[in-house]
């Protein structure tokens, strides 16, 4: 393979289309009303490459008409949908010799979008037609996505005369994509430019670890998740590591595009994010799905169902891998998967240790890192038996170090991911630094552990929950209940929950325990603010319910 093909994802696509063009790259759902999806259309590598050239040719004519210089940043504004068209447009902008900046309609204010475009040096906005309301008064040239089938197919001669050569497209140390952080700082996400070299580093090395488990003659077929504007969809890694360069997890989204393109694997697009169990069986039967890649939030219901459904348990057991990121599984669910021979792969900054439950992980090779003890005198003095928490730090000489504006003054990147080292040298992921709440007396509380215990002991009552209480005397709990027609009053539900976690509370310090029903808040489904990956946004919860929290804490701790 040429040096250019090694360092340029457009060259990789063209090479694979020429040498392995009949390989199936995508399986797209054929939906018929509200019925469960039972049919998928195959898209080969050659067909996908032809669609990319088709769109790139059309875009190049538009760019030239608007005098957009080659190698400019072009912003793509996507709707939160699962669509092949979005992936084609993202790659086509690169094929046309430009740098796509990926934006999502989760940025609901057009002003923020325009500010991010200005920061990136963008020259144009291409948007989903459904988002035209966000383009009003846009200070940049705009263009709506066109359906691919409506774009005229160019001849080879036309393509060669209009599109830039591969040599004219940036490669190696040049920027290939600009993504956004999944969270906001000072009211706005940060820009995360990724070079061709970094993209290649991940899809040529990290992706393969997912395929090292159960093997067979059949093609590796993975489940797609999310929208292409999220970085993992392009290169097959988790959003926090590659958006914040620190969460090396398994491939996901729409689609694990470069990883699958490079390895000859295939991506199945589900009909919707919350697809039915029947549709999961259909994807296995019709599409040969053999790698279930998802978020912990979506995986948990399947595990709960599989405990009672032998057919679903068998399906999970026969997967080459079941992998997740985002929200961790409970210890009980993780142990159950291990005991029932489900090939679980978990990575937060590390990879699962072979022969142990998925939560036991160790650092991946090829990363320069260290573990820094979390400085907290309350953990060491007030509770000498507390585990030593270690923060994972990516060092400045690591190939994966993010851009300068995301690192500390010493050039290192502090991930905020906390771990506890085990006697055998493995590590337990103990959540993000912001999963630990500081109490009024500066003691620390593991909010994630409380949430997992509530979900474990009250799974028949509680659909989801969140623990808050920054600088409060004790935690408060927000819960969303299952809508099962229960006739129990809210007070009765709260009292039952407290009884079920009583043993857990008995082993906690006073500042860690939830013992008063007044500090349990029952809220409606869909109200609990979470990130796209399902992580609780504690600060947002505390801000949203500040008055209610103030009143209840004043009532409970009035003396």
C-alpha cells in the first residue's frame, strides 16, 4: 500500500473499492410502517465509494460556484437520525478536498453553531433540510443536503476533471475531521481536530482488538449506533477517548466506518436506536450480526430479559463479542454475563482482562500514561480503609495526545477517569471524577455506586436514577419509576426503596447514606438530563431542581 493510502482515508476507500469492491460494507434497514424490520439492503464497498464520488462531484461544483478554496473547513449540520446519507456526505466532503466540521442539532441555538464555525475557520454550512430554521441569518454560504438518488451520476471523465487527485487531498499530519466535545465548557463545546495520522492509528490498530475473540469463517458484522457527526461513527472508537482522547472503547455508531472498511467487516444499521428484541433476532438471522456494540444504558434491558428468556441468552452467548461503553453495568449484571459465558468486552481507558468479568480492565499497549493518586485527605484520614483512587493521565509523548487546547499546562491530558488498582494488577473503573460528590464537610461520596445499588435492589420499581448533593450534608436521589400501573403511593415507594437499600446504607458513612424519604425525588420519564451516551448530568439536575433541593435539605437538617 502506498504511503498516501496509509495516511489518507479517501485513498483507503478507493483502494478497497478497487481490490475488495464486492465486500459488503453496510446493511441498511427497509422499513415498512410500524412493523418490526425484517429486511436489510446490502451496500458494497464499491457502491459506497461510487455514492461518495457522486456526492463529492456535486459538492465540488457548488464549492467552485461559491469560490470556496481547496482544503477549506466545511461545516456539516446533521439531524439526530440513523442515515447512510449522512455518512456519505461526511466522506464526500473529504473526497472533494475539504475538511468536514461535524455539528449536530443537539446544538439547538444557531448562534452557537455560527460561533463554532467561526472558531474552526469554516467557509460554508451544509445542513439537513429539516434544520433549515437553524440557518436563518447564517453569515456563511449555505446548502441543504440532497437525496443521493437525486444527484446525477458523473462519468469517469467528469469526475477526473472536477475532483482533486488523491495527492491533492490532505494526509498524514493534516486535519481530516473536526469534531466537537460531547459536553460544553463555558457554554460551548470545544473543537477537536483529528489528523489523518491519528485516524489511521486507531482504525488500523485499536479496532482489531474487537475482532480477536470468537472467530469464524463468516464476515464480522457489527451493530451501528448514533449519527456520523459523532466521532466514533467514523473511526470506530468511543466518543470520550476520541473526542476527548481518553476513552478507548469499542467501535460504534453509524458506522464503525473506517475500522470496518480497513478490516473487511460490515455494519448493520438498526431501524431505530431503541429497536425491539424481535428486530435484534432479525438482524442476527437476516444480516448475520455477530458483534453487539452498544451503550451500557441500552444493553442492560437485554441482560435483564435474557435472565428469563433462554433464546435471548443463547443469542448473547453466540455473539463473537458483546461490547459497551458509556454507563457501566452493575456488578451483578457483569458477574451474571461472565458466569453465563457472554463474551463481554469493556474499555474505558483500558481493555477487559481475559478470563475475568468485564469490569476488570488493564491499560492498552501503545499509550504513554501514568496513574496519579487523587489528592483527598478526607479519604485517607477519615476513612483509612477507603480505596486509593487513581486518575488516568495521558502523557505528552503519547501518540494519542489531543490537541494543545485540550491538555494541561504540562502537556499531559488529565482524563478525569478514576480507577482502583486490584491485587492482580488489573483495575476497576470507578467512574468520572464528577461521579464523586463532595459533601458539605469535603468528604467524598461515590454517587455512581449508590445509583447502581438502587437499580440492583429496586429494578422492579426504578427505571433510572441519579444521585446529586454537591456540598450538601448527604446525597439526594432522583428516580424515574416504571409505569406498571402500580397502585402504591409515592411515599410507599420511597419507604420500600429505603428498606431495600438499608443494608447498603449501614456500611456507608453518614455523609454517603440516603436515609430520608424527603431526599428521594420522583420525576417523570424523559426529564432526567443525560449525555448522549447515557451519563447523568448531575450539575444540570442540581441547577434545575435547586429550589426543591434547598427546601428539602432545610427541612431534613433544620436543627
